C-alpha cells in the first residue's frame, strides 16, 4: 500500500477512534468539523495588503496583549508577509503598538532601525541588501513594511516612533565589532585585554567553529563571562560617559556574542535537550520589550517559534512563562500554492503544492470550508463538541514548511495542540514572496 494512503488511514482512524460519538461515520464527523469552522470563522479578503481596518477589527479582542506573535507556515509566502504588515499597521495606528520584533539578526537590526528612526525611507533597500543575513527577509514585502515604518516615524516624538528590532542569535557578524567600538571609545583598557577574544568569536561563527572542541568553545564562553563582569563593574563610568540605554544595549550585545557562540558551535549547555536558539530568542524579545518601557509589540517568526509548544521548547513557550496571558500567538496556515524555499538540486527557488491536504489535518478541514481566506479563534472552535474532542487528538497536524523543502508536502505536517495558538489565519492558496 502506498505510504500516503497509509498516512491518511492512520490519521482518519486515530481521529475517529478518539471521537466521543464512535457511531458517527468518519465522513459525517469530518462534515461536522467543517460546519463548525464555518460557524466560527471571520471571512477576510484574499489580498492582505488591501485589508481594511474593518477587516482587521478581530484584532481588537487581543489588543490588550503586550506581545502578539505573528507566525508563518513557510518562510517564503507573500500573503503571510503582507498580512503581518497590515496587522502591525493596524495595531500601531489603532492600539499603540510600537515594537516590531522579527526572527532576524539582533545586530543587523540596529543598522536598519537607525534608518527607521530617522524616517530615512531611501536607505532601506541598500541596508537590507548589505546587512541582512537571511534571504527570507530580503523581499519586496518586508521592504514595503520597513518603508511604511519610516514614513510613520516622520515628525513623531521619540517615544512615539516605531522600533524595528531583531531577536535572532545565529551569527556574530556585527556584535563583537559593536562592542569593540564602544569599549575603544569609553574603556580602552578593557579593549586591550579582550579584543583578541572578540575577534576570535567573530571568526569562529563564520565557519561554525568547525575546528573547535566543546572544551575550547567553553573556554571562549568563560572569557566572555570575564569580559561581561568587567563591563558590569564599569557601569557607573560607562553610563556617565554615554547613557543607561547605550550601556544596556552593549551589555546585551555581549550576551548576543555568547548566544551566537553557543548556537553556531552547536554546543549543548545542559545535559537535558534544549532548543537553545528559541530560548535565547525569547530572552532577547523580552529584553527589547523592557527597553521601551514595556511597550506593546508584535513578534514575526515561523509558526514553530511563536507557538507555545513545550516539546519543541519554542520561543513562544518561554515567552509565556514570563508574560503569561499577556502573550498571544497567531498562527498562519495554507493548503496549496507557491512559496520560496531551498530545494535539493534546485537551490533557492519557488516550489508549488497542488495536492489536496491530508483529510483529517487542520488544513484538510479548513480546505473544505466555504470561505477561501478566514480568521478564527481557537476558543470559538472549542465551543463545538466535535472540535473540543478533535483538539485533544494526538494526531492533530498542520502543514508547516521552513526555509528548506524536499518536494513532498506530506512530509511537512507537524503535530500541534489546542494551546499552541490562540488564533489562526488561513489561506486556501498562496503565492511566493518577491525576492530581491
């Protein structure tokens, strides 16, 4: 029997066997789930960049949250990116959201945010090309968002401006140099003692510490800890010479040096399996919130990162441990369409999914609903007994693809739980993001 047929049967039987009414035929059970979706969803236009404020009023229900996670089911989908642009625009203009945090390099975002703060729209494209690490964000959709942020900030008071901040920690391209420059000017004695260390960790991340053992990486981390202690001991001198904001920023840059060294080397810092990158991204997100008087913000990242999934050790799970009910994740889903991803033998290229989704996956149910694009709250689905039962099912899955794609969509259905997301936005069909 073909593998796909086996997968479909297993999913169908698992859901049916878990249902409260075992006398209900599988097709009728599926129809009941679809009907409940249609009773719960809010239909919305297929072109997100044209969504009106009326279309986005569903966001009013979560606009009291300090942080809203905005996911994506691929890293290369135009509709996801344009939707997040409009969502942040609506929240900024109507609910005072100021921080736009993204799954992008912490250091690179400092250069881009300088232009955003200055309202320098003309500088955005060159900065994106010169400074951004990931192809995923070098798109016309992200450029349009950043240019809108620049326009918004013109003639705004400093405390009213939008902030573009990165939370990722995979590279030390900029962090060591920024620390060296700061110390050269304000604490040259420390620079003399630790400049070689900072240069070494920068070069080490370039080749993923391929020649280093765990013990040699740990030695670098110990030296970074010593530098951090020296930095903290000079807090009064450094804040007097600059400001508390500049001091805190460069202290955090030292933390980024440490994080990127751990992530890039693949070093496990605990005997228990950990998703170090997501833990660090959560810490960086919370740090940024604290720097702007706990202003409200949105967090742009893949569905897997913004979810509350404790098994994956997701960023959203760790953020929830601190913010609790003040964090809400909004996932994105699709069934068919084009998207950009790295594909073996093809490189970075658009891929297309045309197969019908797995029947008893979230996508398989959403695909049968009348509306082709819609928003729904998980809490609304829970009001229907079939859905309340379905959400407890261990085989519950949703299509999610990262930056790489092997060509078979059925390999990319991930298990999800009812509490992983509070909201979902669904598209029947999507197009690929527009790369530079």
